[in-house]
C-alpha cells in the first residue's frame, strides 16, 4: 500500500517502512506479520509516533535503529497480540485437574510460556488449589511473556469485573477480592493465589532460557500460531528436555504438532506427552 492510497493517514507510512518493521519483529520475536496486518501495524505504532513526537515512520524507525532501549521495548510491546481469558479452552483445565491429582512428586512446577495478562497462569493456579485442596498446594506457576506491559498487568492481578463474570460464584469468592470505592467494577486476585505465580520476561526465541527446574506441565498456547514451522520446531525442541518424562504439554486448539511428532505425541484434545523415541 502506498501513502497516496491512504491520504487520510496522519503519518507517512510506506511499504518499505512496513517491510522493515516486519523484518525487525520477526527477527526479534519470531512473529510473522502477513500483508493483511499492515493497517494494524500502522495504527498500533502511530500511537508510539505521537508519544515520541515523531512526524513520520521514517523518523520513528530512525529512533528504533538508534538503539533506544525503552522505545524498542514499547515497539515490541505494541506489536504483540495479547488476547486471552480465564479458563480459555476449558477442557485443558479439566485435564490438568485430573493430572495434578495423580502427581506424587513434589514440588509441582507448571510453566505458562506466553502468559499474557495473567489469566492463563492464574487459571492454572486456581485449578491446582481445587485439585490439591487449598492455597498451600505445593505448586509453583512460572508465567513468562515477551511483552513487559502484559507482565506488569499479570503481576498486579487486577481485572475488570466482566473478565470474571463467566466464573462460578464460588470461584469468584474463593479467588478474587471485589474492588470498592475508586476500584468499584474491578476485582483483584487474592494474595494467596498471587504468591503461587511468578511473572518474568522470557522471549521464546532467546537462545538461552532462564528456566532450570524440571517441569510437570508446559502451557504453550496461542503463541506458536505467530511463528513459522522451523521456529515452532526449534522452540519445542528446547522445551522437551525441560518437561519431566511423564509431563504434559498443552497447546492451542489450532496448533497441532504434526511437524514435531518425533518430539511429542498427542494424548488427546491438544494435550501432548513425550514421544518415547525422542524422550
Ligand atoms: C494470544 S496471547 C496467548 C495468551 C495465552 N497463552 C492464551 O492462550 O490465552 C499470545 C502471547 O504471546 C506472547 N508472545 C509473542 N511472541 C512471543 C515470544 N517470542 N516469546 C514469548 N512470548 C511471546 C505475546 O506477548 C502474547 O501475550
């Protein structure tokens, strides 16, 4: 798309600008942006141009190229898609519940590897409390993401009331505090649940990950869709030795691992376990 095709745009944005942005985010985060994402990229980054007082994408990209660390972080945060929900793909949490009940080894560690704003790791922690009978469940949830904004929100654990409306009354009462005064219309995750979850930044594309402990389960859901197949395979290969021999890997509903059957085999309902040949 050329500038002349979109005269209503506030900032000059050429095809070359889009290509450069696409290349940078692919190299850094593995995110593949299709041609259809051009308008989305424009509108998300236009906010950064306004915030930094730049008058064109060329100007803004010069700032990014100059190595401004804070703006680079804001640039990356702007280009991630963070859609999530509590107990998204509910069948995974039924499977996790039954799985946790059978675990004998302690402690139990579960990694939410694209945690977004926290709904997924908190759903894992709630499931652990329910399966293992209380907030003292010997479970630690590691919650990581590339995007520092979503990590901050996850750590804070405050959500608009509508976000938990689909949860049963019992769950809402057991796990959330209702906001009052200025916080009316908000809920906050109870501190007992919050302490079960550790949030930290981790780029799945980084050559070295900061995770050392053996994992009972890994949630890698609705993030691999952004990566090409070789990138997906490389990430799965790095996850494999972290997962205990009888551990489970949960992936999103559209992320079947047909290209990695030497690493993981389907157990059912987009839940995987080690393929024995490669374990
Ligand atoms: C659509 S959300 C999925 C959230 C949650 N897993 C779920 O299924 O509801 C995708 C998340 O992946 C994160 N992400 C994208 N690229 C990443 C990377 N290279 N490393 C780690 N996280 C990444 C994004 O920041 C975003 O929060």
